[in-house]
C-alpha cells in the first residue's frame, strides 16, 4: 500500500525561540552558546549567523571571528524542551498517534490512513499538502515559530524534502518523480552515508546519487553488505516504518582504571578510544547525536556527570572526543585522580542529513 509520510523540522530551533522571546534579536545573527571570550562551543545559530559560516559544535572563539557582530546568547535548554513539548502536542493532533519524534525539533508523521483510497500514490501525496500547510500554519499561529515540512512516500524522501527549501519550506516529492528528485544530489544526501563512506564512494567515481543509480556493478565491492540497501535508497525506495517506541535512547562507553589516575595523556587516550567506539556504533545504527555527556568517578566513589547539547547532530569520533575533552576542562572534573571515566551520547536522530545544503 502506498504511504504518505510527513517530516517536520523546526527552523533554527534554539535561535528562533530566542528571537521570538526577545523581539530585539529578530533579524540579528544570533549564536546560542558560550561567549567568544570564554572557552565554549556553539549550540545553535540563526540563519543570519549561518551566512557567516557559523555552525553548531564549533568553538565560540571561532564563531566570534567569523561573525564579529554576532549576538551570543546562553542556551536555555529547559525553555527549548518545554517549547518542543508544546509543538509536538500540536503535531500529535494531526498524527493520530502515528508520530516518531526523533529529536527536540523534528518528527515523522504517518498520515497514510487519512488518504487511503484517495487514488494512486501520487494522488494520496498531493492530497496531504493541505494538511501539511495547516500543520505549519497552526505552529506559526500558536507558537510563533516556523517549520519546514517534507511530504513524500517514505522517511528517506520526507527528510530530504524538509531540508530542501528551508526556512519555512514545504516540499512535495511524488512517487513518480522520486528518482529524478534524487539524481542531482551528492551521495552524502543518502541516509546513513557519513564522511568515511562518502570518501570511499568518491574514490571510485561515485559523486552523485545519479552515479549510484547508474552504477552497473555490485556496490558491495565498495561499501560492503550495505550495498544492496544503498542501491535501493538511491532510487528512493525505503520501507522503514515509523519507530513508535523502544528505540535506542543513548550510547555510552566507560573505563574503570586499575589505579586511580589524573594523567592527562592516559585520560585523553581513554576518551579517544571511547569516542571511536561510540562513533562506530552510531554509524552501524545509522544514527547521529545531539548531546554529549562525560562521567567521572573519584577514588571515594563520588560520581559526577556533565553534558552539552547542540542543534546539529554529530556522528564523527573527533567531534565527540573534542566535546568530551571540552566538558572535562570546562567543569574542571579532573581535579583529583579518577577511578572511572565515561563518555556517552544521547538525543539520537537518524543519519546525517542536516549536514546537507540543498539548492534548487
């Protein structure tokens, strides 16, 4: 049976909440994160700040150099979570229970049942456009925030469509047009392709989705057992259902030392190994993370955890390692020898598609 999937993605969510709550910030390059004079990182950036190259997870000092007139705002995570709760409650009224929230600012909605019997797949998808417009209008009227929505026959395409005309976008991908829609995109657009896989594909001349579609050989020779699935994704086929529960909530790793230690090279090597392990698990599950957490336990068994959340999801070991080191330093957690050191990620979402910039 044809499906109708909507993907809702709030526009520059953290920064948009700040601009809504403080009208003086509207139109300004807002950077949510630590001051550039402090040792900190960017959690999110408004579209005005992104024009200068500011991105989440970069050092605030770098953001300050790229955008010298940026307005730095300390993050208010409780406010963003509360706003997310209000938005998802509105979305739930449209979803009828079939909603998969994948992060604080995005969700998939399956509205197939509303349009069953309305004709072929393309007819069903076209009939969903007024519903998507109503959802966007309701969020804008009641929450004074904009959202971008993709309407498509599956999750892969709906996610891409929601990114296509940001901000405040609405994009429809028809079943009959999905192959043509995908052809000009870079291979990195495909769900689950990270930097390592992209490099392998480019190495053999596969730079665009059209190259994947036209490739005459077996992609397993390039990407291993994932080859057949990648070929299906390249032509827009994706049968993944919405995950309505029991999904992986977090991934972590920790080490207990034989002897308590505060030796920096030892701790850095431990964190680097943990970051590699976590990044590998994220890649195998085709996931990305919004939150990084460190955990320390001292010789007296007292335990502390600290975390930071960023708006753009992370998958790379170097990003996870860098933020883990930054948290240890910012919080001065290595003030005495450690019995245990742990690193973890949460706020998991699917793939790395936020890193793609699409232009018509």
